[in-house]
């Protein structure tokens, strides 16, 4: 079992940057695939980015590709989401999710239902 805690959200102007962190409890974090998802008010949860267990494979949604970068430091039990060139439409609550069963040979589903563990989320607000 793993517990996930997100941080790094906040208010930023359009064009700015933020780095989100997802810190996991437990000693076997390197055996978990991790994804970032977001949900804006009145909208369904959507996939943002994902990374395989050792970071060899990464996936991005079309809406963030080229602007966001996912990475991980297994020694620190942490996955990062570097977000650059932020837009007002990036405003949402951002969640990290993890699962030990996933090999991540392809892009995760839009809702991330294949991930068994979720954090509480961190709010990102981008002003125009």
C-alpha cells in the first residue's frame, strides 16, 4: 500500500511555471507506475502525464505535450510535474495516482481508473 501527497500548486499568471511534487510513502515506490490527472470544476477528470516505474517511458496528453514534463526520483519517493507556459485552461485540481500492477506500455485512460492509489490533490490556478 502507498500513500500519496501532492504539493506545489498555487496561483500563477499565464505564461508562468509551477512544479508539482507527489511524495509517496513506502519502500517500494520504484515498483509503481505514476500518473498525473486533473479535474476542473464541472468537468470530468482527465489524464495529464504518466511515467513508468523506472522512468523509461513517459506519456502526455496532447493539451500539455511540449509544455509539461514528468519525472521521478525513486530515491526520494517523488514524482514531479514541471509545468511551463501555463494557460488559464490548465486551471484545475491536480492529482497524482499510482499503481504497482501497471507496466504502462501505452497511454493511461482518460479517467485513470486503472490506478488504485490517489492523492488528495493540489490546486493550480492560472490567471489571464
